[in-house]
C-alpha cells in the first residue's frame, strides 16, 4: 500500500495553486451559467481574473444563514445548483434546515483520502456508525470505503448492544463515527464478554479530546480525526504525524476575520471558508462558522498541502444585548472605519441587573469619545471604550465575548 493516496498530496505549493485556480475558473464559469444564485452574485465577474487568493478574496462570502434563507425562498437548493435538481442522486437535510445535493459520482465527498491516510485497505471491515438518514455522513463514508475496497457494516447510530455483537461477529477492524461512541461499544462488548478486533478509528462530528485518544491507544486502537461538513464533505484530515490537519487536495481553504471575507495572517485565528470545486453544485467561499488557523510549515509525514490547527470554536458569536443582537460583522465594520485600532473585542457582561457592553480596542493613541461614537454607529448600541496595548488581545478568534452567567 502506497503511503500517499495520489501524486496530488506531494505537489509543490506553486503547482497546487496553479491547478486549484484553473479548476476554480472552470467551476465559477459553470456556476455563472447554470446557477441563478451565482449568475446574480457574480454579475460582471471576469472569470479569467480568478488567478490567485487575492482575486478569490474579492468574491462575496456565502454564509450558512444566507443559504437557509435562499433555500426556503426557492426550494430545494436556493438556486445554488448549476444542474437541475432532478439530476442529482440524493437530497439530504441537515439542521437549519439545509438541503444538500449528492452529486453523481461524488457521494463519498473525497473521504476516501482520509480512509487511505488512516491505513484502511481492502482487507478491513469498517463499522460505520454515522447516520444514513437525513444527513449524508453515513453515505459519504460508505462510498469512500467502496473506493478503498473495504467491506462495510452500515451500523448507523444506537442499539449499542447489537453494535457490540455485530462488531464481534464480523471481526470489524475499523470504526468510523463520532469520537465518543466507539468507547460505548467497547464498554458494552467488555460487559458482554465479547472480544473486539478494532485497530483503527476515524472520527468526526465532535471534539476528540486527548484523554479519549489516549484511552483508545491504550486499547490498541489508533484514532485519527477529520474535519468534514455535510455541505462540503472532507475539508481537512489528520495524518500519522498528528500535527494539525492537512487540507484536502480538491478544496480551497481560507481563514478570514469573523464577520468579513478578509483573510488574516497565517497563525491568526479566524473563520474558515471553504470553496468546493464541484461544477454541478458549486460552493464558493462558504463560511463554515468554525474557527481555525493556518499552521505554518508542512507536515513531517511528507504531505505538502496547507495545514490548519483543527476546530478551535465557533465564529458565529452573536450576542443579545439590551434586547438587540450584535454580530461579528458589526465589529468588523467598526474596525474598517477606525484605522487607529488594530483589533477589537466586544465584551458583554452584567452590571447589577443590566447588560453592559465594553469594547476593547488595541490602539496606542485612540480618541475614546470618537471611538465610542463610531461604535454606536456600527453596533447600534452604546459601548464603553477601553484602550489596550496593540497585540494584547488573545489570538482566539473571539470578537464578541459573552461573560454573563446564565446558570
């Protein structure tokens, strides 16, 4: 078995960017011709100008909240699809609700790369504990396993005692599912006196805590995780190096300041945008709502693509203050009007029985009265301004911090 799934994983950065943006131009052209949403959203765009990330950053961001609104106005896909809805194989529904299309030939949504990196082969039996109903994760992993040639037991979720019995009877060697459910199966099997043969686990859909990973390792199971969503499929994955997550070869990932489409410097925490290079169901600059950061350098495993630090929280930090919502994009708008402020964070607290809003501004010589006026205009709420040294705010991607105790 080759260590690398294909030659894409060891491309030079220059070759990768050239090929990705050639694909992006093709996808954007197809989107403008076949998708009513992109025909309007990209009106006047010269597709030939999409040659690099600077050009990509000028395109509008598609947020999941906007996707829900688009779909409810024009079911099922809101005009995102570039081919008629009847030509897709399946339609799934994720919370939102958001309807996802399964493109012909792409039901696995590139998860076969992750399975290969895990070391899965045709000799393995995969115990697939992702749901096969409503959401596409079960089908995605099932199809990816077929590409690898592995045998699949479509376990789905629940019925832990039956799961343990089946894993024992079938000699399942690979678990895929949420991080903590394997532990329940293992504990149930131990209670029943059923030895299991799991040696590998691929998890997603929740946080894999180091203590849980170690617990699996102590039981002889190597556990790695991937970052995937129902809409986008595989976005990034761990390799044996366990240094961050490597971006999938057929997507473009950007890290931007929450509430904007503006890229941040490598290493700075921001919201992850993903562009899926699918000409039939294009998703260009889709805001995942998740926080991450670029991990500098390349992986010791030999794969050369960009790495991210993995999931670092949620970017949709909206908070209700005095009956009104403030959102990250409003803080971003404030920053755009105030060049003397490097970064800002809104902190929501309670003063007595009233909400209190403070805006921390990284500035060496800001005018607090002028900043308060600008904050009022952007946030639609009055805020106390506190100047803090440049570089003192933590690199955690939080632009709105709600410290109120709701217990």
